């Protein structure tokens, strides 16, 4: 019985005050709020994705042309260069460009956050390539050491065989 009274009171209050109280003007639509402090317009996120897709499918000449075409658009050029995951020069260039961008990687700036994540991934890819280079250098050094040791073993084996032959002859 009490539940019915409270329900009727609430319904009456809602009808009396109208629908205006259900809409909070402080809560702007998400798109308007997102644009306020973001570096990149949210509508441009698809542009970065399209650029990246085109760049990945392009041959070497087309990639050069795309990078040249965006030389005055730091964000787009950084995004393209960061797609070259096996090219340290491109990744370093991308990092330099990303560092010039005042990205706001908040939850409301999706395009900024995307570029920020690309920046972080580029850092990780470059670290991985540099780490791989260090491992490869150590491996090459180890191979040289093994080759030198093998030469010494072969020389000692020859000496041992010569000594054994001399003993057998006497």
C-alpha cells in the first residue's frame, strides 16, 4: 500500500514538473563536449584510419608520395610513419612528429587518444627494434668468439696429432 502511494506521488511530481527536469542542460551531447579541449576533431579519426589503411597497402613509391603529401600535417604524417614498424628511421621520425602534437589522451578525445596510443606503440616498436639490434650484435660477437675458439681447438688438435705421429715414429 505504501509503495503505491509513493509511486503515485512520484508520478504526479514528474507530470507536474514536466519533462524539462529529465533533461539536464549541464550534460551536453558527447560530441560537443569532446571537441572542447581536443587537439584533433573527433570527426577526423576516420581520416587517420583511412590514411593508415591506404599507406599499409601502398608500394614504396606510393608511400613516399603519401608522406610527402602530408608534410605540412604533422599528425597525419606521424601516423603514417608510425606504420613502418620495421623501419627505425621512420619510427624515429614519427616519434619526433608525435612529440610536437599537443595530444589530450583523455577518454573524451578519441582521435587524440588514438594518436597518443600510436605514439606509445611507436616507442615500443622502436625499443623492440633497438633491443633486437643489441641481441644481434651480441650474437655476432659470440659467433666471432666461437670461431676464434674453434680455430684454437683446431690448432691444438693439429699439434696433438703431430706429437702423436712423432711418438709413433720413434
